[in-house]
C-alpha cells in the first residue's frame, strides 16, 4: 500500500534514553517533514528535508536530529529523551518543496511517545 | 511573525451547515490550507486557496480573503463522520506551513 509508514506506533521511554522514530515513504516524494502535535497547539515542525542528502531545522529542532540518506527514509532521533518530548510525532511528505504543492502533505499514522 | 486563530470547538447538527473560521496575520503568503484530522488519526488534506474567492469540492468549500487575512471552511449536509478536528494552515514566504491549533467539530444527531 502506497504511503508513509512510521514505527513504532507507540513507545514509553525512560528519560535519558536514546530513541529513533522511523519513517519510510514509497511515493518518491522529494520533501519530508517531522512534526510534533501537542494538545492545544498546532502542528510544529521539528526538521525537514527538501531532497535526499539535505536537511533543515524547523520551529522546534532542539533535542532532535534527522538524516536523509535516500529518498524513502527520514528517521528522527532523540539523543537523550526528556519528559517535554512526550508528544505525538507525525512524519509527512510532499511531492516537492519551494512551491504551493508543498502544502499538500501526506502524513504517516503517527508515533505516540511518552517520556517518563 | 505569523499568527493563526481558529475557534477551539464548535457543535453542529447532522444535516446542517457549519462554517469554521480562520484568521491570520503574516508578512508573507503563499496559500491557505485546510486539513481534517479524526481523533487518533493523521491529518488529511482538504483544500487549498491562494487567490481570493470560494473553492468548492463536494460538500466542502473553502473561502479566502487575503486583504482581510480571513478564510473559512464550509461544510454542508453534515454527517456524523464529519466529527473531527479541522486544521487551518498558512504557507509562508519560505513555503513552510504554519498551523493553527485546530477546531474540534462535534456533530450531534
């Protein structure tokens, strides 16, 4: 089934542990994004990648890192998790960047992360 | 900077019409997007406006007035499955999306 796959769907993590959220798309989209969604707040962009081999910082990048070794995969890593990183994380992709078509995002089903 | 406002929650009756408003302030504008998000699920794209006016797509329509910094999403012939959060998002001058907090729409029989 075409689309975006995220893993894990849910995880409870001890503070200080390292965690990688995986994201894979099979639509050959150039641009990919990581958002976090918290109650009462809009989606906030963590990191993005306009094309394979490039990444950029979003609105809330601190404590997170990403890589884009190929078109399909865009993992998000929390080097040392803290409780404030408890959130629902969404990976998304778009056909391209730098144009209005960027706004039509395709989202994964989300990863619910709890940091204790 | 940018700012987006939309109501936190609205209630409507099955079969009726509801209008969800979104106001924004921005120094750069490349479009206004609406997404639907059912509880516990991912957002899905509904509509996109870059020029003033009304865009109709089945039971859903979206309106934009750039001079007023205002958009609305109009849902007609409401169905129970329309119960969801509706997210307004502004595309800024760097083609990045800035998201509102979302409007939770509750449909009652």
